[in-house]
């Protein structure tokens, strides 16, 4: 099930691999006091993010697991007034 949420980046563990510099790793996002870990892979559309950034994450579960894989992560700029589409669950 796909879900979208807004939260503040707590930590990042992102590396690049290969000649095309694919990004892989994890970020942890604080959503209403709950830490949500999200996987980043070569399919993720992602801006350059740092701890403290307010981000909009679109993610879905990896198969039948509880692992969330990001489809896109983008920084929420002050002019945007977005609310979570679906509350994050773990």
C-alpha cells in the first residue's frame, strides 16, 4: 500500500554506487513524534537531503515486509501547505 507523509529528517545513511551514482541507504523521518525508517534505492526520486530538512515522502511496503521503500522524497518548502495524505504506519 502506498502512503505519503510529511516529516523532519532525523538521520541519513546514504551512499552512491556505480558509474551512474545510484543512491542507496536509509533515512529516518520524525512524523508526529514517531521515527519512521525509509529505504532509498536506485528507483527513488530524491533531492539532496540533510538532517533537519522537512520532507514529503511517498513510499510503499517492500512486498509483504514492514520495510518502507521511498518512491520519492522532496523537501517541503515554506510556501507549500501540505498535509499528510495517509498517516504513516509501521
